[in-house]
């Protein structure tokens, strides 16, 4: 008997890798075939099957540092599925994010995306915030204001977080300067002041400290109220259990795979190292049933019983395939 897993109907594309930037052909193929298989990152022989239909998906949350590769085809998904977009644009250059477009290139792409989906469905992520001799508190505030001035009126909100000090950061970024409470308070005060100036709601992500005195919200970044406001859907009043320590997000399911993103961001938590990501990217097959992988002998495949968070069933358009 094939086991069945009860899972949520919010789909994340993706917190594990930049599918939009590097695997968009695979993504569109999976939606055309109406199904995807995902290998469990903790138990590699366990695979989950998801149905990619409007009857089985409440909402899709995209996350990327470059939406340019999908702009011409994005309607294939957004015409069918309610969706929300996290666009990460930070202060860093090629020394920290070698595979990511420049700040102004990224903003230009975000403005194009806005024309397609509307500002109410785009969150600008300015994270993670980290300090080096080059990227100081003052430099962050200068860059943040430049970006806020261009993005004012074009995004739903701004989300920022302070870098988590994973062990591998000691090796990947030896130049990293540890935050003091004064540093974080100065940045939060500055972000709050600048965001208010440009009328951009601002909030933290997975942060234990309360910065509400600076006009900064402490909400999760993927919550049912945020998705409801953006999409017009009506969700049940459910507890947000969070995805990790300090997180206030709603539970969701990710179709990505760790150790596959070749952006090369030196602070990245999703890759063991850049070389392994490049090796895995070499296995990419746009027609594969799962990202850079296929079902193997000995795999335990579970069909997900995707449970809706909606208050009531919403009418959706038929799939245009």
C-alpha cells in the first residue's frame, strides 16, 4: 500500500533553491503535467507526490532573486493559481552574491513583475542583513533608502532579517562582523524611519526582538492574513506554527532541493558549498519528475492528501493546458 501524507495546500517555490532563476523550464513542465515529486531532505529515501491543480493548491508563494527568466510565461501559472511573490533584493554586490543581478537591474525586473501581478502581491525581501567592513550599518541605510525610493508604491511590504550565524559562515565569510544590540537597533530604527518616509510597510522575519517602537511589525512573512489580503481568498482562522525557531509563518510545502542553487551567495544556508551546488546543477533535467532527480529503487513514495486552508472552496479557472 502506498502511504498518504496529510499536507498543507500552500506551495513554496522555493526556500531551498532559486527555482525561478535557474529551473523555470522544469517548473513550467511540472505544472503542465500537474504533478511533482519531492525528495525529503532529512530522509532521502522518502519521496512525496503533490498534485499541481487548482483543486489541490490554495496558493503559491514564489521566492527568488531574479524573476526575469519567467516573466514571459508566468501567466501560465498566475492565470490559474492565486499567488504571492517574495523578491529578494539586498545591498550586496558580486563579492557576496556573485550570481545575482545588480540592485538596479533587480528593481527594473521587479517593476516589470509588478505590471503583471500588481504591487499588492509582491514583498521586497531585504535579507539577510549582515555586517562587514564594506557593508556597514551606515552603508545599509544608504542603500536601503536608494531602494525604498525606487520601490515606493510598487511593493506590498518590505521584510528584513538579521543573518543567522550558521557554523559554515565562519568558513564562507571570515570577514563577517558580529552584530551588537546597538547595531541591530540602529538598523531597525533606520529601516523603520526610511520605510515610513516612502510609505512601505516593514516587518522582520524570524526575529525574537520587538522593534515595534520603530514602526516595524513582527508578523510572519507567509501568513494567511497576508495571503488573503493579496489574493482575495478567505482562509480559516488557523494557528501559525512556524517553519523554524522564531518563525511566525503558516506551514507550507516546498518543491525545491537543497544544494542546487548556483547564485553562489556566500551567506547561503541552503547549500553545503558552492561546488556541490554546481555539480548538482549539472544533473538538471527539465523533464525529470523531481528537481535534478528521479524515482529510484527503494524509494518510499507517499501521495499527499492536500488539505485546504480555505474557509470555503473558491472558484478557480480551468488549467489552460
